[in-house]
């Protein structure tokens, strides 16, 4: 157990607990003073892979006990971390964090912030999506920039934004910051007249300003925040600079594409049925989703340009992790490849998947939670890796002791992972006792294009 002190907006003490195995190490990311950290995202700096940034939501006494957003920064490939609470100009509950680097090493952290909905101050309603950026490896961050900001109302409600950046060398839109999310007419409403839609915005000035949001979903969903809702929109950038967005809804997984840097989009295309829907009941968790994650292979390998979508559904009678690929920019898609390797239909639950494609070797890396061979709500975390374009996978157990879940404690909606040059870094929340969660990262180094982990 290592202790270290640093000055980072405020002076904090961070504890980094490391578990060593032959093939990887597990490091606690969230400071013990950060309560119930969850909903994590990670990005590796392409200009210097020693620099990693994780973001999450967590409760903070400095924010009146509400959930707020945190940045965690490492300068040594994830071995040690420093923590910073994201300050919002208006005191609000914050969450749904995501982070992405540009090609020149600028980090962009997106999150929602709301007050008056599921909050303790209904007299001052407000909600919106905000982005803060860092050009110095996470040492300092800009003031939050509004993508959309409803100053005097919580309706419509903006939810689950995800941010990416065009890093394509020859793209005419290189440097554009893209963000997609769900807009609820009225969050959680069962009124058939209230709907959900997928919205999109972009910035062409490195996150300093964002264009007016546009609706890109052709068919709306309901506003319940369940299987009938359109949700989980995640943009990705193709090797030619096209923008892809995939989301989940009552029809299954839906694909849309922009050929002009996010100004306009084409017709929606359903690319995969999702039996059981995306809102999946899991024992010991208050909620769980199987929403899609979309990534592209930028490597010079044989699967260059492949678009991958990773999700969970119940087509075999229990939640399994799947991946599909398009080798022609979304025109056609492979069938669903099952990522987890337990027996088909054995009623074992897999949960909270996320996807990263190594831009150097093209490996396909998937994190998910697994209960195969465990009793009750005991849960482990696995890394699945493919070096043949997502056609076959090897599962690597992450050296975190299995933990029990508590459905009274919010566990979040997603995990995270990134990969670069053989460094694979899954980040995940986990219970440390019956009422407290933390965020940790597993640090793998693989021989490129192989399943061989190098000794850390």
C-alpha cells in the first residue's frame, strides 16, 4: 500500500493499493475520501501513453453530499493516481462522465449536471451537458463549456452523453469533438405522449464552443428509461472521417452515419436485434444495462477500418456479452460473436461490458463482469482479448477478489477500457464492503498482436 501527497487544486491524500500477478497488476484509482465512485471512463494519451486519465461520478461532502464528477490522473502508466473534483459554476448533481484525448493530447471530459430532478433543491431546476478540457495532461482544466444548458427547467432532460475526438490524420474534420446523448421530453414518464430522442453536437474549436444540438434519431422511444427508450448513443469516427453513432432501443441496435463532420445524418438502420432489451435485471444490482459501445480499428493491420459494436443481450436465456463488426463502414455487419466463454444458456450473468481497439496493433479488448462458478451475487471482472478482428476471444481473469453486490447502493451504468501499443487498461467499479464502492484499474501489457501478457 503506497501513500503519497500532492497539490492538485486542493491538497488531498490518495491511497493506491496494488495487487501483483504474473501478467498484470490491479491498482485502486479512486481516493478513499471519494465516496461510492462509479460510472467510469478512461483514456490513454496518444502523445505519451504514460499519461492516463480516468473520470467518474461519486459523492462529495464538498458538493453537499450530492454526486459530482472527478478526474483521476496518472503519469506512470496507471501505477499512481491523483484526484481532482470537477467544479461546476452552478452547484448541481453531476455524473455520466466520459473522457477522450485528441491526437495532440488535449483531454475532453463530458458530464451531465442537473438540479431539481432526483435532487434536493427542486426550487432551482436546471440541467445540461458540459465539457471541460485539459491541454497539460490533466494538470489543469478549463471552465466547463455548455453543450446544452437548461437554466430554468429540468425538462427536457439530457442523459448519458459520450464524447469522442476525430484523430484521423487525413480527415478534413480532424480535431472535431463529437458528443451524442439521449433527450427525454420528461425523464421517467410513462405518458405515451412523452418521448426520448438521440441528439448530437460537435465542436470544431477544440471544445471551446459547441454547435446547436440536432436530433439524429428518426424514430423516438418512450421516456420510461427502460427497453422502450432510445439510449446509449455513442459516436465513433471512421478512418475516412465519417461519424458513426449506435444506440439501443425497442427495435434493437440502431446505426446512423454522418459524412460531413456531424452536420447532417442519414437514415437510421437497425443492425442487430437485442432479445430481452437493454434494461436487464441482475441480482444484487439496482439497475443494469446492455447498451452498445462503438469503436473503430485505426491500426495498419488486416482489420484496418473495421467498426465494432459491443453489447449485452439475453438471446440465450441469460445475459451474455457480444460483439459484431462491419468491414465496409457500416454497410453490412457480421453476426453476433459471443465474447464470454462459459457454457451457452447456463443462466450465468455477464454484465457491464465496454470496448477498446488498440490503434497500434488492432487488438479488440473487452471488459465485463462475470459470475460463472460463483455463488449468489459474487462477481469477478474479466478482460476478453481478440487478435483476429473480433472473431475469437481469450478471457483473462483480472486479479481482483470476487465481491458481493448490494442493490441498495447505486453501482453505476458502465465500466471503461482503453488500449494503446500493447498497454490495455480496463477500469471498473467494485464493492470494497457492503455499502461502499471504489474504482480500480487493471494494467496489462501484451506482446503486440498476441495473447501473451508481458510481466509488469
